[in-house]
C-alpha cells in the first residue's frame, strides 16, 4: 500500500480558492487546534498590525522565563539548558519572516547567555552555540537597511 501523496502548495492554494469564507474560517480554526505553533502564528498574524512588537515582546518574555528557571550550577547543566532555550528560540523564529525581528531575538538570546553566565563556563559546546547564534544574527543584520544595521552593530560589538 502506497502512502498518501501530499499535494503541492500550488494545488492546495487552488483548492482553497474554491472554499467559501465560512469554510476557510473553519479550516483555519481546525489548523490552529493541531499545534500550539499554529495557534501562536495565527495570533501574531491577526494582531501584528495593531501591536507590531507583540511577537518580539512575547518571545523575549518566554526566553526570560526559560533563562530564569534554568539550572546552571555546572557546565553540563548549563549546556543542556542553553540548548533547550535555543530550541525554543528557533521554534519562535519560524513564526516571523521579519529579519529585523529575528536578528533582535537572536541578539537578545546571546545577551541573556552572557548576562546569566553561560559563556563563563568556557565549555566548547556552549561557546560554539553562542558563536553560531552570533553569526546568524550578523548574517541577518547584513541584509537589513543601513540604519537598522548601525542600530544593531554596537550590540554585536558588545557581544563579540
């Protein structure tokens, strides 16, 4: 028995065009029930026009909580905690296509790693995680408008 073939996005888009507004709303509600990520994505998309910093602020709050509750008594626990928090960050980054927001959140993550003393452990895994995130932020910042690049550049220098 062959597994069901999933249609392309173009085919799905065409099929969605045939649905009524009521059917589309029902489908979107059903999709949001499947995962917390879908629900969060829908929430941010519906509210980003009224509150443009809602996404960034809520992700920062989630990261703050994770950093505050993390156990960093030794390098092994700090490594595990930093990897867990980075996974939360990466999951959240998928919800936004705004490169400035993504750069802001990655830099915030790096600043928190430094503030909470993760970098002080001098563990190669933690240092590598920190450097990779810093590199991601620098790549994102390079694609932004010059004014935004200068806004971010001093934060990069402080972290390097």
